[in-house]
């Protein structure tokens, strides 16, 4: 009897472990009916312009809808593709969750770390693996087969897609344009710096900020250089495309550039380093800094409109959902502010810090903490 009791204490945990492993190893295949699902948050900053804004009736209260605990820390940013929440884990696996319910739908084993996040267009998923493999990969989600792989060194920022062309930047100065269906190289531009955050675009041009303080504006179709602007500090975040090109510097600079010439229209300098990409909505620019400050600037001249102080460093770029601004801090809180006034509306505390931005389809808001906790909020 004592043996049976001891065996039960051993067998039950073993069965549970087998169940958990088998569940996590479920392979994801995209249902064909989901191919035409309209994109809601296709890129880490929503769209190619990187403004990180979505229309919504969200009322500002961070009510928990569902929560999941992934066994892997997030290696790259969340995205939403074909109506699925996509999570890149630290052990080279890409996980897919039902956005509305949090149900686990399966995963894909990429073999190497997916650091760029995943961009889904129709049935194709694009992502970069590094540093040992150094490839940009196109995966067919219908049959789980790699459609093509392009050798390029250490792409850390998500690629963008304009029409039938895919754009990416590497850590060794290569700025590339590929046919998104075949992987054929259409053009390549040699740069001196590293494009760590990846490109942004407006349809006609693509913009590549680099860590040597240079931003290149290239013609999207041909790669011809339109402008090359040299700024006075490293550029390690995405450029945001509005009436002008807006970007932050790691030494506290905030720049607004003319879109056609790259000339500085206005510049503001702040006391703390800035590691976040701005959000842009209705004439207001939002960004967070290493001093824990979330600030709103006027798009026209950079005037400070309001400032909110969090209790920790802000490395998670803000997003705008309807009338509200959401961002996370290393103080382990997700904040929701009134976007017009900066007034705190609600917040949620996590057990660990949050490094990557939240994402939203306009109905729910999802965020992942460093310990693998994924939470989804809504009204």
C-alpha cells in the first residue's frame, strides 16, 4: 500500500508533465478560411508607417479577459496575424493563440531564435533568425513549409511589406528589397551603420534609421537614395511617418525631418536616453524615456503638451487604442492614460517587467511580460 501511495506521487506529476509537453508541441497550421482575415496589428508598430494607432471603442479600463503562462520568455515583439496572437519564445518557437479566448492553437519550431517578431501577409509568415543562422525566412502557414530563405546577417527589426516587395535592414549595413513571394533580391543598398529597429515606409519611400546617427530615405521601387540625414546620436528605434518623419535618439533627442529632403524641421533634447519608438495620433506624438517619463509633444513644433511619470524605465513603446494611450514600464505596470490629458485611467501590475509594446485589434489589448505571462485586456 505504501508503495502504491509513493508511486501515485510520482506517476501523477509525470502524467501532467507529459500532458503539458504534448500540448506545447502541438503544431500550428493556418485554416484556409482565415487567410483573408483583415490585418489589425500586422507589424510590431501596427503598420508600415509605425504610428501604432488603432480605432477602438475601448473605455479605458484594463479588465482581464484571459491570461496564459508561456514556458519561454518573449524574444521578440508580439504581432497579430490572420486574427491570431503571435508570440516569439526564447527557445526558438513561435506560438499562436486565439485572440478572443487565449486558446493555444499550436506552435512552429524555427530552430533558431526569432528576434524580429513575425509579420503575416495572407498565408505567409516572415521572420528573421539569428545570430548563428542569419536568415530571413518566409514560411507558408498552410503547409508549414519554408517557401524561401534569404541569407542576411542578424536582422533584429521586423521587415515591412509594400505591395509585392519586402524590406529589411541588417546589422552589417545591408538594406534590402525582396520579392515577397519568391525571395528574389530586387535591390540592395550598402549602408555604414546598423539598422536595428527595421524600416518604416509611406508607400513611395522607405526609411532606415541607423545606429551611427544616419537615416536613409530610399525610393521604395528602386532603392535610389532620396536623402541621407546625419543626426548627432545613435538611432535605434523605428521612424514614424506622418506629415514629417519623426524619430528618437538614444541620447535624448527627438527629431522631425522633412520627408522629401531629410532636413531637420525641429529638434528637441530631453535629459534621459530614449529607447522607445513614438506613437502618432491626431497631431500628438507620444514617447517614453529612461527616466520613467511618458511625454506628449505637438506634431507641428515639438512643444511639450503633457508629461506623466511612471515608477520605472520605459523601454516598451507606447500605443494608442481609441481615446487611450497604453505603455508599460520596468516597474512591472501596464498603464492606460487619457491620450489628450495624460491623466491615469487604469493600470495593471505584473510579476515581471515588460520590454515589448502591447498590441491590439481594437477589441482587446495584449501584452507579454518577461516571465512569459501573456495577459489580454478589454472592457
